C-alpha cells in the first residue's frame, strides 16, 4: 500500500485488514497517483504526504522527499507565504474551498504560476490539517500575457494608423479608426452604424463601387483600386482602397477596408502632367526651330548622302530591330554557300519562330510587341558569333545563318538560344517570357541553295511546333512529305464546309447512378472524297494554324445544338450536349455572345450546353480564362475541363475556374485494373472534385473492371467503348432509347 494511506495498524502482523477498506484505500491511491494535478496533505503548514505530480511540479524526484518540509519553502518569500495564509484562513474556517492563483517557487529557485485549491479536512478541528490541489498554470499565464500584449499592440496600430481603417457588415459601418473620421470631416463616433452610402456623393456612385468591389470579396479575393468618396461638407476625396472579406467562407462576417487619401497626389500628378506637356511642347517647338535652321544650312551637303544611306539601310535592314532583312540575308547566304562549296566546309541555317507571340500583340498591344521584338533581336545577336548572321524575315520569324557550323555546332547554338529564352524580358512594367521553336537545315544535304535550305528549315521548325514547341528539330526527308500532306489538307479544308464534307458523331456519357444517357459529346468527322477519312488529330491543328477553326467551330456548335433541340423534342427533354472548344475559339472575345445567340436561336436553356476545353488551354493564360469562364457562367453555360490531370493547373487556379465538370483523362483510366498509381490518381481527382462541388466524367472506359472501380469511387459519369463508340445521330438515338428506362446503379453496371 502507498505511504499516503498506510498506517501502522494496517501493516502490523496479525492485525486483520478489512478487505473493502483495503481496496478503497488502494483505489484512492491509484486515483491520486494518476491525477494530472498535484495533491498534498498539510498539517501545521508542513507536508504530511503528497502525490508524485505534486513533487514533480516543485522539482523533486520523489514525493517522499517532501514529507516534513515547511510549505514556506514553496513561496517566493515569507511575506507571500503569510499573505496567502491570511487570505485563506477565513474561507477555510467556514468549511469552504479556497481558490487562488499565486506565484510559487520550485526547488531550483525558479518562480512559476500555480492554481491552488484548498479545503480543511475537518472544519471543526483545524489540527487535522488540510488538503490542497495544485495545477501548474505557468505556460497558460505566459500565453495570456502574450495575447494581452498582442491585443494592445493591435489596438495601438489601429488607433495610430495614418490610413483610414473601416469594418463594414452589410455595407454598414461597425467600427473605424479616428483617421477615417478625420479624413472625411466627421466627429468621433459620428459614423458608427451608418450606411457606407453616407460618404458617397450619390446613390449611383455608391452602387457603382458595390458592383465593382463586392464580386471580388464574395469570391474570397481582395480588391484594390481608386474610389472617390465625399467629405461631410460635400468636397470630394480620392482614396486608394484595399478591401477583403474578414472570413471568405462566411461573407456575413463583413469586410475590412483600408483607405488612403491620395487627392493631393492625384492633383499634383495632374498638374505635373500638364506642366510636362507644356514643357514638352516648348522643347519640341524650340528643337524644331533649331533643327530647321541647321537643316537649311547643311541641306545641300547632307541630303544626298543621307538619302543614299537611308535607301541602302531600308533595302537591307529591318526597320524595327535593325537586323539584316531578307535581301541582305540572301546576299550573305549566297557568299557563305560559295565559300562552303569551294572549301568543303559545313553551313547551317536555323529558322526560328516565337511561340504564342500573337498573344502579346492581342493582349498588350503592338507597341509592347514591337518593343519585345527589339529585345529578342538583341539577345539573338548576343548568342551567336560575329561571323554569323541573324536576320528578321518579318513578324516573329528569324533566320540564323551559321557559316562553318555542322550538326553538332547548330545544335549547340539552338540549345544556347533555348537557354537564353528562359530569362524574362522586362518591357515597361510587364515581365514576359518568349520561347522559340526552331528548325535546322544543313548544307548541302538539305539544300544546295539558300531558298531550299530556308524551306527545309521552315519545315523542321513546323515539326518542332507540333512536337510541343520550345524545342528544335533537324530537317529530314520524311518532314518534307508531311509538309506536302499538311499543305494538301489545308487547301482541302478551305472548301470542306461549303462542300458538306463534315459530319458530327456523338458519344454517350452514361450516368453511373442511373445507367441513363445523361449527355452526349459531339465529335467532328471529316470524310474527303479523295483523301478518305481524315483524323481530327491531323486536321484540327492545321485548321487552328490556318485560322479556319473559328468557322468550323461555329458550324460544329450550330449543328450540335440543332441536333440537341431535335432530341429534346422527341423524348429526351433532359439531355445535354458537350462541345469541344479549341484554344483559338476560347480566346475569342465574342465567344460568350456567340454562344448565347445560338442558344436563343434554338430556344435551348443555357445549362443544356457544356463547353469542353483542355486543361492546357485554361492554364496557358489563367487570367483571360477566368474572365471568359465568368462570362459564360453568368450566362448559365456550363464548362467542362477535358483531359484533366495531363496539364499543369494548380489547385489555386482550379478553384478560380467556373468549372462544372472534370473529365478524367483516359491515360489514367486505361490501367485502373493493374496500376495502383492510376487508381490512386483517379480516386484523388474524384475526391477533390467532390470537395469542390464539381462533377466527374471518366473518359476511355473499356472494361467492366474499370467501370466497377469508378462507380465505387463515386464518379458521376463515364464514356468509352464499353458503352458505345461515337455514333451518327440516328444510331445514337436508338442507343439512348435502349437505355432510357435504366434507373438503378446495378443497371448502370450491367
């Protein structure tokens, strides 16, 4: 039995021990030893006994070491010890528990905060002593002190900030600092509870700010911009504001607004701008007068020379970049080929085209595009040798002429160009990265004259683009044949629509919950009378490069919606149609308006259409993608992300996209039966989509095993050869009627 409860009577040999009492004392001792707080029995201010936790709190290895110690040793000093006694005695004498928090002293002299609770064992006889419970709350006290300091610092920052700070809920002020009230000319507390309309000049201005700011706050984003407020006396105040929801997950918590008065700065900027314009005009006028005077004095001498030099320069150099143009390049190439023939030395030509350069002109303007071309020209010149020629053919196409360079040397130059392209270009305040696709042709095997070498390098460059861009390829005879095929297809494509050579086939997307056909995907087919069936994988890239994809894409959308209208009118009222969008279609500003116009034309609800775009299209320009998706979503049109998992979108981007459905790429579905990694990826995609409220469709389902796994994981839909190949409209209608009455998961897997 533990020393806390052992007595000589219970331990003397020959004395019978009452088993229930013995068990009760043992249970009490176990309870004391297991307690998370210190427990001590005191008599005459000395320790009679205590549990192990009490000893540990004061820094003793054993509870037995404390027996007989005067408790004054546990206090910082005698005064603290006596003060506690004076406070505790009146409470304990009445038979009540005494509770207090005090600083105590450990064995090593360090002080700590403890929570003490004491009670007399027998209030009628204080000589029987008392029992005390001790809890070490030192860490809690420190945390409370740190929290109080942080609160004081936060309040000081709030009160002393040189910007206005406002808390709004339902566009009503719940709290603001003094600076905000002073900035608008109000007395302290005068704005409390007021509608934010009070510091706007008109209802229209107030509503405009709401329309501009609150969509950002509702989506969890912050808003930054300039807002014109109104002082109490009616004078305007131009403020730079930053706002954000206090809790993006709960908009009812309101928002915080940081406001800075920039009225004087704006006025100064305007005055400076006017002064600058006036000074600029004066400088221009004076410069023009001086230039005219000088020109008149030297015109007869310099005009002819300047004209000749200008004519030569314009004839041989690119006006924008200062690089040799096609004419000068041809002259140098002719000489380089002649030297190579005479000396038997190698010669290489690199045809370089900038990937997605058109996006810069379209989004940032031609001025930025031209400035970028100038910087690219400088970097190209810095990479090559002095004897090499870098020429600009026009647009974003460049030719590098490398005398003496064999295949190894040309590959080294191409690799250096790739490395140089990884460094961004700073154009105004834009950081731009521009990667090249390059084709390499070698003399004499790829051409004995410059035109042939250039054509071969161009063909190789086109192959580099097809192989993923931002790379280089050497010319091969097979590329020439493929180039001829591409030209043939491009010419045939120009007449395919008017000659009615396109058809749409439809593949069903099966609901795994009901087994019904929930939606169908429209797939473009091209049957040419001489070329036969041409694969979309072959002709779609050509249509995109030639600009024909917009006309073809509009035909696909119109045809698919017409067919959907027919099906909905003959027994499939809830059917939806999925139509693929190319990158070029998706980037067209008029796309949302075109989609709405067609839906109205066929009297179809917006949610009957699902527009599919690949993951790469969305992440290539996420800001533009979000803007387009938001417009389509606002019109009620649903968006699906095709081939999900094969691109590079991050979760931070995905949550910003207005996505209705993720289509799991067939490369993950194909090996679900024998690849644990694919099963893990597919399961993760489905779980993520469920958490985001996004539906999932698995592509390329071909086996019962794949279907069972997808159903177990909670995938919503599936499509693939297990159900049906893409079919003409009439055949698909028969298929849909066969599956019209399946209404259970078991049927869906049958």
